[in-house]
């Protein structure tokens, strides 16, 4: 299956938190979008990997993803080396996306920056024909996405561009709330974490509203780019 957009996240819920509304909008516009989680989030303070598996599947249905896979790398301990790059390359070549979205380039959680670099490097290497990979015994053809963008996570990184996601923030919030083990629940007796507070859950909406305010729309999500963001014509800008 060829995808238009492939979104990578170090943990289940990264894609939803960073780009959930953009994903929902692109799917509504007819794009095929998939998500690859690098780990099962097994080191998370709240819940278990098994619970996260179920939550990720639920969130995928809410967003309308074409596919969701998990590479089952070691949470907290995966590295950007050949072994891990090859596994990411296999999925890039399998789905042949035009656009890849991945973790923030710098963030509070060490896996986010590592995941960002790993996926970015794999996107480049995936275009080299002398790197041979195969899936199910079949040799894969080289493939390099046209571009790689990084969504914004915990830190308020200045975006290189923003996407108008007015009308899709509710889908994003619903997908995030599918991860009931991770986020605010007044009835939960699990330990508190930086992302389990009401304030953090509220920040999903108020950050999007503030980015929207800056471009004169209701809601927006921000991204950083690895190269100049280009437009065909001046009136492409909103």
C-alpha cells in the first residue's frame, strides 16, 4: 500500500499530540495516512504496554488511519544506528510516502530527539540503491520521501510553518483521550506525571488556538522543516 503521508512517533500518542489535527484534516481531504510507533511506551509511568497497544488501535480508528505499525524498539534505549535505521527504512520503502512527519528535533523526553534524528537519517538512506532491504523475502526498491517535517511537542519550539486545522481539533482531542491511561482522569489513582494534569490536556487546545490566532484562523498546528519551505505562488499563502 502506498501512503501519501507516513507519521513516525517514538511512543504511541506522540503522533496524536503533535500532529493529530493535521492528520485528521489530510485524511478528510482524501489522503492516505499511516502511523509507525517506534516503541510500545513500556517505560511509561502510567499504564502498561498492553494497554497502550489497545489505546493506539482505538486512536487509529478515530483518526481514520490506513495503517498503524509498531517497531517495538526499546523504550528509552533505542539508538540511531544501522540496525534501527534499516528497520525504519523497510517501512519507508514499504509505504513509499511523499511526506514524512516525525518527532520534535529537541524536546523534554530524550526519545523524541533520538526518534527525530533516526527517522530523518533513515529517510535519506532509504533513497540509496546500494542499501538493500527486503520484506517477506522480497527485495525492496529504494524510496526517498519528498520532504520530512517535525511536529512540535513539549517545548514551545518556533515553527517554520503552521497548518490551519480549524474544524479538526475535536478529532485530535478525541484521539488523545483514547489514551486514557496517560492523560488527565480525576478518578485515576495512578501516579501523577507531567502529561497527566488537566493543564497539559488543556494545553493541546490552547496551544492550537494561539497558533491559529497568529495566522487569523481558529486553530493551527506548527511544524519545523529541514529545508526551506517553498510555495509555487505568493497566493498559496493564507
